[in-house]
């Protein structure tokens, strides 16, 4: 974080982590999911900073966070820009049914966009020809894909066959959150001042104080749950729905789309029936 005018850490952050949190990176620049880039960036990587990082003076960019934060580097797959303060959730393609396969491939005609699944994971849900038989419950990471075929590693113990079902999920790709998404589905809050364009990588806060999209007047210390790409005040305090809480009061005559909130989607607080 060079040019960080409010940095209060006890070490040289410019040398430890020579990147600005307002930066975004094209998908082409971060396509390799098996090794880190020469710069040290890794898709999906997490970093913790025990510092106040508010403003970057070098280029006039402002990342509105306050205090210790945990961030993750994620890719926007929402088909539109995720603006600053937007609440995101992990991308998932849901359940797919194979038309063919092998121990390292799965075919589903015209289901995918070339190489957009790279880095995501395949989890085999059901062996259509044998209850409880392999490759059920086996998981592998996608290393390349065409419009029809996923290629993954490590190889499964048994080949994927016609009518087997699988689920594709991601630990590094995100879309806008939806109303009522649970804590495990949420990925974090966008901090780039210009947002994260579609098919670009950028940083989200997963734990810490960050300016978050909370439309309308808000009250301090209220539970937050997800709305459509935003956080909303709710009377619901269920642990599996709560993603944080408001830490400021915003009155009707000072309404802004952004308000300071404490976001924490990393803690395991338990679930309710």
C-alpha cells in the first residue's frame, strides 16, 4: 500500500504488500490459478492488515475502510460493474447434468463460457448408475474449459458418465448478493472507488469496518442482512443471515448510499433451525 497517508502499521506495508487496494486487474492478467503471479498476487488470496487505510495520496484514490481489515482478491462475474460498497456473494453455476465425461473432464453442451470456469471447483453430487458409488462426493479444480467441456485436476477415481450430476462453485469469483442470502454465501464488500468492472479482479472486505451500500436512513448498532447488492437493516438476528451491523447513525436529511458498517462473513456463529 504505497502512498498510504493514514497507514499506522508497525511495518513497511509498501514493501510487504506493494499494491493499492483501489486497483483492479483484468481477467487475462490473473488467469493462472495454480501459481501466483510474479507480482505475488493470487486469485482468491486473503490478506489481513492491522492498519487504518483510508486514503491513497499518490493518485487521489480513496478506499473507505477504517481499522483492521481482512480482504480477498475476487473476480466479478456479474455481467456488470460492482460499485464501491456493493455486497457480493460467491459465484455458483448450480447443479449440472453431464452428457459425457472422463476422470478429468465433464461435458455439458453449450453450458459454459470459455475459460470463465478456470479456478472454480467441480463437486460430483450423484452417480446416476450406482447409489453411493464413485465419483460421488469427489471434488476437483477446473484448469480450463471450452463452451462444452470442463477439464479439472486431480483426476477423479471413476470417470464422469452420462446423467451424473455435479455442482460448480467458486472460492474466488463473485456476483452481486441477492436479498436474503445467508452468511456462507456472502463474499465481501467492494472497496475500489470506481468499483470492479465485469471480468475484472478487485478487493472486497470480508471482516472489518468499511463503507457499505445501505440505502436510506439507518440506526446505529442494527443487524445487517443482504439486499440486492446492498446491506439492509433487519430485525432478524439469525446468525446464518446476519453479515454485520451498522456502526453509525444516518438521519433522513443526510441520506447517502454509503454508510460505515462492520462486516464479518468469516466468523462461524452457528445456525438456527
